[in-house]
């Protein structure tokens, strides 16, 4: 992110066990992911002087640092829902490059499946807006659900551009193919477009198989300087650029155009900061809360024109041999979605750039994009990572 | 939409959630309680807006509440077929829509008195009102046939 002075890198990554962790507390999931990421980096808790995390409670990062026994000089808990961790790692890179911190540990943990069951997304009393004070009440009175918000965007995209349910389904089919190679994935049996469109409708036009799984799980990464990483065991992955944007908070009625997310703002900015174009991207990890989320994202990031996302994703366009190999771990649609999946996108990006992904490795991957989408299509955050020094 | 409990759920019907008015929103909910739809208009630049705010979204000018036509078109909609929260689960399937008012602002609402299959983007709709507390009402919409 800077051409002079310190360059931020990711020196270690890990996921916790997933997708079902009935014997772990939420904080213990953070701990497991943190220990593994630090071990991957060849570092220990004693090296950590910065910490970042986000969750559903205020002062969340303070709680995790208390649990882990950390007293960092830098901490951050910027909450952008599922996009939080792309923002937190972007911020961590700035902290490292400014000298505010030397080793920033970023962790995520959730036991949502074990604690809440599968009703999340279609069961919040009074609607999801009940979680937020003030104006959020305007959209919270109608029995809309989290799924319903994304369904409204999908319906509008279909209306404006002729996108079909089969095209949306193609996203889920490809993610499942990738999940089949991931031994930890929550769903691994292959599915077809017909399976998706014949699964029951949850909120028209989104079917059950257009929706992510609900999981327990966590993940972590270690951000440090290239200088510090030089004698650490794994190849450092360079944080080339990041940017974030928001269009609204809980009120989808405040989103100007349901077919254009904040990715249209932060994607080009992140690419410019990284000095790349969409054509340079070898592999993408795109937040896939729902099939429509991915379709909107490939358009907004500029991998295809607005309205052409359906044609872009169909026929395994997001497959390993497709137009943009995407979500090589199986994504939230099939592998693991514990609520705020953004850290998993970063972990998988780093693994791709280190060439560790086995059957779903994209050969020679040198540039990876992790893009989070949080809330009700509310927040977007893009992180560009590179195998080689800028 | 009725609020009858389903045979499998013998508990008494749960009412619709009611907004708790605050200084920004009280005129909006009170008007709907009286059967009127109101929007804010900027006295400086003329922009119409919802939800209620202290100032204009565009120019930070002063705003006043004015009566709206109550007419609009469907910007998007979904049919909710799974919601575990009461009272909504008793109404499944039901339509959640975003309506663009002719004055400009967009609102989320339920489309009522129509079959889900009748709903399409672009259809004309009109507001009708339902009191949900002593001080607040909500604007539902129906097809403007």
C-alpha cells in the first residue's frame, strides 16, 4: 500500500475447525484460530502488539483481547458486517506501515450454528432492523428477513437485466463443486442447476440453495511488515491495496439502486491503490451470502459490465477453468458461513497465493482479491493481495 | 393478512410490531395513524425525502412535513415464505415490497389484498393505513387497480 518505507504483508493464516463446534465457546474459536495463525506465521502471542476483531457486541475486540490475555498498543473493531475483516486487515496494514504496530493479530470466531440454529436470516423478532436503533425501524415492520433483503435485489436485477434463476443457481453449483474438494466443507454433495431452482423458495426469487449455509467457525491472520516477515517460515503475501464503502445500514429502502453495491465504489479504488486492473486478478474470494451477492459483486468490481453478471457466472464461469476462479474453498454457500465470513476470504486468498490449495489450486496465482459484503448489501470492502513484492 | 393463530399455534394472535416514535419520526407515524401519508420537503432545494430527518439529505436545508399522494409504483418485491417470527409466520406467504412514491422517496411495506402472483415490478399501488398503537400507524399498500 505504500511505495516507500514499510510494506504490510500477511505472514500467517488459519481457520479454526468448522462447521460444527458444540464443545467450543465463541471466544475459544477465536483462540483456536489465533494459535494456528500465529503458528503458521512462526510467531507467538508474545509477539502481538496489535489486535483486531469484530462481532455482534460493543467493545468486542476488548473482550477477545481480555480472553486471550493481550494488551495491544493498537486495536480495531470496525464493524461492517460480513465485510468487517477486509476492512480490519486494510486498517491493520495501515497500522503496520505507519509504525503504529509491528504484529497485528486479526481473529474471527462464531458458534452461531450451535447457539442459534438455522433460523438466522429468517427469524429475527421484528425483523433484522430490531437489532439497530433509530431509523432502522422504518424497514423493520414488514416481516422482511435477511434473505428477503437480498431477494429484493435479485428480483430487481432480474427485472432490469433479464437475469434468470438458472444463472443465479450456477453460482451455487460452482461453489458446491469447489466444496467437494474441501474435506471440512459443510455441504459436499454435487448439485445441479435443477437442484437449486427446484429447492423450496425462501423469499422469491431466492431458493434454499441460493442461500449460504449456517455454521460454527472462525479464522485468523497475522499482519506484519515485509521486513519482519523476511525470516519467518512461510512466504509473505503482500497487502497491495484495500478500500471500503457503504450504501446504507439496515434500511434497504435507503439504497439508491438495488443492482449496484458499494463494490462499485471501493473495488476500483482498491484496484487503483494496488496498481492493478480486474484483468490482472487470478483468483477471487467473493462474499457469497447468497447467489445474488456474487453476481452483483462480479459486475461491480468490473469483471463484467453491469447487467452481464448472469452470463458471466453461468456455465461454471466461476469455476477453476472459468472466467474468474472464485471461492475455491466452497464459499459460504457450501463450505462454512458463521455469520461474518470475511476472514475466510482472506485465509483462502493467502493459501491460493502460497500455492497450498491442492485440487482447487489456481496454477500460478499471483493476484487474489478478497471482497466482503456485509449487512443488507450495506457495506463492501475489497482487499487486493499479491504473491510478489510490489 | 389476518392475525389469526395457526391451528398448530394456539397462542393468542400477536399484533404487528409498532414503531416507537422519536423526535425525527413522530409526525410520520402520527400522520399514518390519522390515515395520511407524509413526506419531508426541503424548504431550500425542494427535495422530498423519507425517512424523517433533522435536515435535508442533499443540502442540509430545513425540512417540513407535507402530505403525499399515497400513490407509487413497485420498485421491487419478494414473497416471504419462511419467517419464524410472530406474527409474520402466521401470514406466510406474504409480500414485502419497496414502493417508489410519486413524490420520489422509497418506502418498504407490505402489499396486501392481492395474491403474490399478481405482483410485478412497475405496478401502480396506493397506500392504506392501519393503526398499530395509540400514537402510531403504518402505511400498507394495495394494487391501484
